[in-house]
C-alpha cells in the first residue's frame, strides 16, 4: 500500500476546454484517462499523469445534439467509453481516435448510464423512468422496463447478479439480474435517493439522498451500517476511493466532503465555488475529479472541472 499523504497538503488543478458546464467526470479502468461530459454537447478525453506537470492534451468526442449527461468507461477496456445524452442516443466511442463506433436510438432523454462490471451490458435510465439494458457487442436493447416511480442513479453489484435503482421515494430497489425480478426494497432515506456507489472491495454500497445524508449499506445483509452527516444539502454525487477507505460526497454545499468509511468521520473538505454535479476517484491513485455549476464573473458557465490530490498546484 502506498504511503498516504495527508489530504490537507494536497492541491487541485483545473482543466479548461468545455464551453458550458460539465455534468459528468469518469476515469478509465487503468486510471490514465479522464472523460468529461458537458452541456456543450461534447465529451472530452484527457490524458492525466499523476506525477506530471505538463499541459494536458484532450480530444473531443463530437456527435451528440444535446447535453452529454453521464458517461462511463468499459470496465475491461481502457479506451472504450459510452455516453448518454438528452438527444435520446447512447453512443460508444474509441477514446484513441475520438470516433463513435456504435450508437443506439432510445425512447427518451437519457440521464444515467452504467456498465455491468464484466463489460458485456450497459444500463441506461431516462427522464421518463425507463430502464434499457443494451448488449454492448450488438449495441441493441435486450431488456426494457418502465417504472411508475422516479428512478435516479443505477448500478450493478460487482458480481453482476444484482441491480440497484435509487428512487425518488427514498428507497433503493434491489433487482436480481438478469431476470430484473424485485428482490428487496430498502427504506433508505426520508427523501429521494439520488446517487449510488459500490465499494471497490465489494463489502458495501453507499447512497446519497435529498435529505443531505449518505448511508452506507452492508451488501450481504442489506442493512445500513452508518451514515455520513457532514453535508447540509441534497447529495448529488458520491464515490469510494480505490482502497475503499474513503468516500467523497458533494452537493450544493460549497465543499466536497471526504470521510473515513470505517469511522464515519469527516477527514477533509475540498472547498468549491459552486454546486457539484459529479465526483469520481481514480481507480489507482488518490486523485478525485470533480465538476459542478461553476460560473465566471459574468455569470456564464465556466466549463471547467478539477482534480484534487496533486502534490503541487
């Protein structure tokens, strides 16, 4: 295990390129590339070296005709990435060439996307609370399900035999996969659940809610182990670090909280200037990418994201 440098000595760097605000940031499986998706209808791929200082080159993924709301990398392939957009399409891209290799036209405005951990399927949620599962190779829908409640972020467990939906009712719906049979309804929060993250060691999952709490659940017993209480606004985005020791959470509070998973205690706050939309830890290093509603002094979107965890600014 690498020696952990105390968070308080670390710095953030800013990455500029998008013309409007960034909705989503995500690292590839090797931790060498970061993708950002924006309201400007593009995604960008950035090559990030944890110990370098140079100018970062980025490539632009162009083709969507509406906001790129969420993106996710193939968990088994460091250069394949899927994007979900309000233009009703889901697209698969090669991050080396910047070319779109596959696209699927779905029925609504897509807001959430996630890969099955073995890389074979992609799940997409839209604004009409419909879930579509795509077979990645053929890039065709294999399951479709409409829910009669608000469906927010979605995730598979690490083995891919359970599927989680966070809902506007404050529940987490647990489905068997691939049957999508309802297995459990967890009464997780007193207000809507917005986001979910799976612990990389497979012990827990965490849920962020409009009640400003993050709850930590034992994945075997499906019981709540503890809550993280540092934020005061609806929790929009959460992420576990690669060792499973820390969880980052963010909201409209003007800081990102980093808490110790085992003790529940807050260990660091990263100040930010705006509400956050996306935080994600690198899968190999303690580098945290984050993006929000940053505006410049003329109240126009800045289109920036930042990465925290560098030893120099």
